[in-house]
């Protein structure tokens, strides 16, 4: 009886335990209380204890990181890592690296913050800010699963999320995350990573020059089943000699990638493609490309519904500017879409290179100076495509709408989608994160101030505090203990 009671009590305590992290070790430094807080470098060892919550205290100063922190978590218990102050208020914790600011090629790149090792999974990272970091606030170095990154802001980095390691990421949600000023990208995934959702995110490279091949979101290897929703990527640029090709894309996928779904996405200001997609089984719904050299570039089997292309713009290098550019064996089917340009630029409307096929259905063109079709060995087919220039693009969309954090808010409900278009199947991990958060506006001039007001505290009226989460879990664990006792 005593043994069973002891086991039940230990189970209750283990599953409801909260650990605390501070910029400097406090008291015993074991993390069991605010007065005995551990340091950020102890995050891995605290995760190994499988607590329900780890609080990164935000009111005791910034966290300085000059070398990577190794993290491994193999338990099935979901741990919530959250930034908040000592009173339980959601004030983001600030983590500062050593990347040069302003950064340029040859200066310090800064370090990766968290290296996620083999088997790491089942955690939520929430309400954090990163400044001046290297290749990844989170670098998935090996296999990982069931991870949620939400309400995170990154300023001046090489990349926010990296997966160019040695393993697959299976079941990942990135939501309400913002990255400003990066030289490589917002996120990159490789290997056979799958079941990934990126939603309500915003990336602005802010024209950082010096790392080749900047891409907002880059999908390589045999990545599959990725949904990108209400997300904007802007300003990936490369500057080289004018006789060379300039790279820099918003959303990019490689040839062996499959099953991608884009909804209400926006790409602008890139020196190459807004959407540079080599993948098959790829669907875009209400995707918008504006002021990229080629707003939409395709190499694979792709469908586009209710999409908008606005004023392609070459910022330098060789290659024509075009609304649509398809190459190799691409088959690009475009439905109910619109193409606009009013700056008297000599744009190519549709360019079929190699043996690519472009089919355009029920769409409108409003251009003042364009080459309609440029065909090499492929073909371009129009089905009810008309020239029409309405006073406004739609009732709720003009190009001016795509200049800030609400750039992707086109519409809430998909329309004109054929029955055979379905969203990508995604992991059940989303069930662990039903609470939806609204996008928060972020000032580019925000300072490194640990006492600043919470910019994400109003993200959701339904979001509960960590204390309430702990209380609910403790109640659940107590119930488990009572059941075990009754069985005895």
C-alpha cells in the first residue's frame, strides 16, 4: 500500500513540476523555484526531467548566448517552455547572441542558440525573442518530432529554423513567428521531414546582403506534407555583377519535394522568384506575388487558384522579369487568377521554357505594357482569359494592402477550389495547440529591453496562464493517483 501511494504521489509531482530559468544561477540553481533558478545552459538537463513547464524568467535581465546550447528530450510528456515574468505575466524572454549588428559578409555570424539532438520532441517553445543570432534559434540536428514553435520574434539572424543536420523533423508547427533581418532565410527543411505547418508567420530579410541563396522558406530533400498558411516572405536579395544571375527567393522547393499547400501567402521584393517551386503535387490558393523578378516560377506539377501577380520587377542581374515562368517538365494550371501591372514596365506575362506547359483558365490581365507569351519548346493555353482593368483589384485587395504585417489577409474562406484540391494531411500535433493567436504588430525599432511591454500578451483571449495549466495538470495527476489507489 505504501509503495503504491508513494508511486502515485511521485507521478503527480513529476507531471506537474515547473522549473525556472534565470540569466544567472540563483540559490541552489536546480531550477525548482524562482529563488533557486537554473541558467539557460541547463535547459537540456531540465528537459530530461520531463516537467510540464519550464519558465524562462523575463524580468531578471537578458540571456546572453555566445555558444550553442545542446538539447535532448525523449519523453512522451509535452513540456511547455515559456517566457514570462516572476508574476506569471507573459512578458517575452530576450535571448541575445553575438552576431554583428549591423551584419555584413566577413563579420561575426553569431552562434546557433539551441542544437536539438537525436530523438528530441514533445515540447512547445513560446513567447521568446532572439537578437543577433547565427544559423538557427532552433537547429534540428537530428530526428525530432512533435514540436511547436509559437509567438517568437527574431531580429538580425542567419536563419530562424534550420534542419540541415542528419535527420527528419516529423510533426512541427510554427505559428505567429516573425523574423526581421536575415541573410539566409526564415526556415529550411531537408531530408524526409514531413507533416509541417507554418501559419501566421512573417519574414523580412531586410535586404541583408552577403550570404548567397537567401530563401524565406526553403524545402529540400524529400520533404512532404507541408502547409504554409497566412504567411509572408519578403526582400531576399543578392547583389552581384550585372552580367550574372541574381538569386533570392520567397518560397522555394526542390525537385523531390511533394505535397505542398499554400494558402493566403505573399512574396515580394526578391531578386529572383517570389515562388520558386520545383515540387510536384503542389497547390496554391490565393497566393500573391509582387515586385519579384519572376513572381511565380515552376518546374513541377502545380495548381494555382485565385492567385494574384502584381508588377514583376527585376532589381538587377540577367534574366527577364515575368509574371509566370515555367521550365523543364512543369505543368502549371492557373485558375481564376489576376495579373496586374501599371508602371509601363516591359513584362513577360507567361514564359514557357523547355517543354513546360502553362494552362490559364478564367483569369484576367490588367497590364499596360507586356509581352503576352514567350514560348520556347513548351506551350501556353488560354481558356477564357480576358483583358480587364477594374477600378480596384477586388473588393478587399489592392497592392497597397501588402506592405505590413497584415500582408497575407486576403480572405478567410477558400473559394473557387475544385473538388480534387485538398489540403495536405498534417500531424495530429495540431490537437495540442488548438488555441489560435492573432498576429501582433512588431516595431522594427524595438530595443533590447527586458522590461518592455509584452507585445504578445493580447494574442488570444482564450490563452490561459502557465499557473492555470499547472493547476489543471495537477488536478489530472491527482485523479490518476486516486484511481491507482482504488485499484489497489
